[in-house]
C-alpha cells in the first residue's frame, strides 16, 4: 500500500503534541505507512516554503496549535494555506486542544485566536466550509495512539463516528474516569490523602476532572503502561473545549459538594449516593494496598 502523505502545519503551539506523537510506541511502523511532506521537527523531504510555493500534494492536513488570522508561515497567511490545502486533502485533523478549541492560547494577547472550528465551546465560522472534512483529536497533549489509530482509520476509509466537537466517539465517548483503577475508592467516597499514593480517589479533594472529561486515557494506556490517575495524579480535563478550567490539584466545593459533578449526575442524585456510601466503612479500602 503506498504511503499516505501528510502535511503537518504548526500554528501557535508549544510543540507538545509533536513530542507526544514521538512517544507512539510503534513509530517506525507508522513511518512505513505514512510520510510527512513537511513536519516542523522531523526531517522531511521539503521545506514548508517549497511545499507552499509549489502546492505539493498530500492526502492529510494535520494542524497543531491555535489559529489566528494574522499568523504567517512560509511568507503566506496561515489561513490561506489551510484554505488552499483543505480543498485538496482527504481529511483535516486538528492535533491537540489548541488546534481543536484554542486551548491555553485563548487566554493570550493574540487577537481572534481559536481552534479550527471552535473557540472553547463556540463554533467559529472562519472555516465552516471545510467542517465536513475535519476531525478533532483533542488533548494537551494528544494521546499518541488516539491520533495514530485515527490516521489509520482514515487511511483505510473507515467511517469514524464523531461527537458534537468532531472528536471520534470511539475515543471520546467515554469519560477518563472509565477504567481508572481507583473507581472503587470513588464509589465509596474514599479520598486520596497524598499525591502519588496507590490508594484513594482524587475527585473529592485533589481536583480530578476525569468524571466530567471525555477521553481514553484509562482505556488505552499511555506508552502502553500507565495513566495519570492510575499513577496518582489528577486528570486536568485537557481534552475538553473549555480547557484550562483551572482548579488543578484542588477540588472546588460549595458546602462540601464538588462544584463540578460527573457527567449526567445532578446535585440531588450525588447527595443521595454520597449519603449512602458514606454510611459504609470498608476496612479493606481504608488500608494501604502494599505495605511500606
Ligand atoms: S482518581 Fe479520578 S479517574 Fe480515578 S476514580 Fe477517582 S475521579 Fe475517577
């Protein structure tokens, strides 16, 4: 099968998604099936100037970083480059939360910063004619396997079902809470008392946003080994359109009730459940899992 050609465009970015992509465990195999006509970090056959001035063809346009009207690359307006290439490629993939929703750069001095189709949760009209071709892979940074699996899906002409923010449902229908090894502690409302410890759930005190964040971090492990919450760090909600929501490492509460509740759970249900579970003391869960 011929290699699929990719143009990777870097907009306003810290290159974190590029670095996360490099951690894909089977990168060599990936590069047997795909090639970059241009990538800002990987040695590629052409410079961006050559790609843009000669209109070199490719099948996929990958965009990393937030977009602003005034931004230029290779002496051309970035918006123009995106518009030109979007007509010719099979799919456009936004790589990361900045390219998808504007991300942390929504807070910057750049004017009119946004993601390709969204600024936070709001639709951006600028590129609406190419929305049908677009897929968002959010994350700060992206999960490399989610990006690569999606690219293979496109290469094989699979129909990818997308959510309202154009994210593949296969990876973003779940919450990050799903699959965390601390679920039992969540159910019985047992706090995590120390970062990095094996025991306890971080929703109650340490700001874990996994119950209201969509992603596959606990379904497809990072580096095929672990996830943040499994290793003892709270989820920061980096795949969501309103990232960064703040409250990292701390659960904001009103009258002892977390301000943000799990998706689909209202305050009344939460209080009822919390009341029941608090009535139990499960000794096994109060102890250390491994002796010091
Ligand atoms: S630590 Fe976070 S992801 Fe794990 S069970 Fe608690 S709320 Fe869910």
